[in-house]
């Protein structure tokens, strides 16, 4: 039966199986090598919340744990290389592989030291929030057939607008509305020039990023250069965390995950809402239709240009909300180019997530995890340069586009102008 199944395997499927298997095997062998070089001693995983509440520290023998988990990762890699994994079983095993590799890596890096696990979880959520909102904006645009390279500019415009308006008005809600408007304005520019005037969408996206960088930098210089300008125009403060009754009392995860600002909860609601809208509503079906085959959609009465305009403008609002998180959600002030390339990482999450809201969210969470881990490694003084982790999102995107994790195909009409 196994021979018969192998004979029926298509060349494309076999190629993807081998690519992913080799990739996992390389990572698993790396985990085994790290486990062998792990120092004797234990890793103390701090489970206490930032306020000190919680069960305390969990001590784990570093080298035995790393060895066991690296062997588990190696077994999964061999299974993928030999037979291939598919379906729900594959999803579970790939998740187990990722968890085993990460914990084995932490055991190597933090042997004999303290690893604040709750800080890692909280940092991952904080750094992932704008990435997820930016990725959702990219998904909405590209499922409608419009490439959104300008996510970075939309985030930056939202961050600047939220800081200035919230400072002047003294209201976080007004600042959020201003961020939405700024994101929609940037998206409107993208929509008008790409949909109506048929400008090359990739070039247009780069131009809009430069435009947003220049305008926000100019406003920052002009407003903060005034007397008491920083206090009047760039001191919005940060939103206070809101604890969810019941859930916030859960040990370890409660104070860390379920005590967040309103923008984080809005991000979670946005993920669920956009996933449901794209998959279960008539408008979502229209968005996907105009992104795959706009002429076929037009033959059944769908106004292709209107649907594309709507999708791009909604995406701009979502990205503007992500920009607001940079200022009134975390730092409490605006600075030049503070988004620091997060829009491009969000675009990478769109590709890694295969243009699906949930997939893009998972990819953004992983990228947020690696960014949070950079700070932890600096504190632990590990020999691995933090620049290696900074390369991870882009390296994984290249691997994904190369087909190592399966077929990665954008919507067929993505980036193609539509002329009625």
C-alpha cells in the first residue's frame, strides 16, 4: 500500500514534501547540536505576572529537556521527509515541532539563568498587535486584487494623527478616530491612483511610504519645534489596560494576556470579523471574486471597481488603527519613522499566511515572538547576534515564496488593473 501511495504521488507534491522535509531536518539537526552544547543546570521559567502575582518560577533541567525536545523535532522532520504530513495531523505536528524547537533553543540560551516567560508572552502580544492589523490590511487589499506596499505609510500616518489629535483633544477616542481617518486617506490615495489612473501598484506603494515618511517627519519637526510644542502636540499618554472579568484571574495567562488596552481587544475582534466577512458574507465573496477573476465577477453583476475601492478603504482604516497602537497604545508619543519597517514585516506575514486572515495573524504572531525574543537574548547575553533574529521574518518569507512550505499563490488578479 505504501509503495502504491508513493507511486501515485505527483511530482509537485513530492517536491514540496522534500523541500519542507529538508528545511525541518536542518532545523532539527540545529536543535540537536544546541542540545548537545547546552550547559548543565536548570532554566528558571518565570511564570509570575509583572505585578509579582502568580505561581513563581518553574525550574526545568536544561540539557535533558533540550535533548528530548530536539529528538522529538528530529522525528517529526524525518516523518515529513519520508512520507509527508497532511491534514489536521500535519498542523498539530508542525505546531509541536515549532514548540519543541523554541523550548530547546531557550534551554540552550538560558541554561543556569532566569527566562521571564510572562514577559515574553506579553512582549509578543504587544509587538504583534500592529503587525496583525497591518497584515489584515494587506489581506483585504490583495484579496481584492490591489497590492498594498503602502502598509508602512498607513501605519505611520495613523501613528502621527493619533498622537497629535489625542494630545490636542485630550481624548484617546478622538485620537483613534483621527488615526482611522489618516489610514483611510492614505488608502484613498492608493485606490485612486491604482484603480482609476492605473499606476503601477508596487511603485505607487513605495511612493506613498516615502510620502508618509516625509509628511509625518515635517509635522513632527514643525509642531515639536514650537514653544511647548512637545507638551501640546506630542504628549497623548497611553491607554490604560482593561482587565476582562474572570479571564484576567486565570493564573499566568490572566494578568498577561487578558489585561490589555482597548486597541489589543480591537485587534482580536478585527481578526475574527475580517475572517468571517471574507468567508461567510456576500461582500466577502465579491472581494475574493474580483481578486481572482474580475471579468468573470463583472459578468454576474459585481461592480469590480466599487468593491476594490471599498476593500482598500476598509484596509486603510485597519492599518490606521495599527498605527494608533504605536503612539497611544504603547509609547505615548510620536517620533520620526517610529514604525521602523513593521509595515513591510506585515506584508511578509500576508505572504507567509497565504493571503488568509488567520494565517497572516499566526505569521504576525510568530514575527512578534522573534522580535520579543531579541530583547530577552540581549539580557541573557547569548552568543547569537540579535541581528540574526531580525532577519528571521524576511528569511522565512523567502523560504515560503520558494515553495518550501507548500504552494504559496497570491490571488490571480493581484496587482492587475481592471479596465471595464
